[in-house]
C-alpha cells in the first residue's frame, strides 16, 4: 500500500490545543495517526473493526 497517496482528514473532534487525530480511508483499511507526527506510527483497522470501535465509543464502553 502506497501511504504517500493517502488522503488524511483531521477529526472534527480535534481541539484547539493541537491534540489532533487524522484518519485516512484507502480501500479496505482505516488508518489513524497523530497529526503532530505525520511520519510517526499509525494504527490500521479493517473497516469492520473500525465500525465496531466507533460503536463501542458511542455507547460509552471506553469511559475512564
């Protein structure tokens, strides 16, 4: 997969403090990275795993 062609979008939930998450969705995968470290590590999810992750966030499964 050629990551140089990925189109990254900043999360609409990113705050003004600079703590931002970016997401790219090339075919068959969802990638997540820290916008302050664009060449640093990233997380890759299948679309199914990403949907399940978002659903768990919405129902409060990850409350601190």
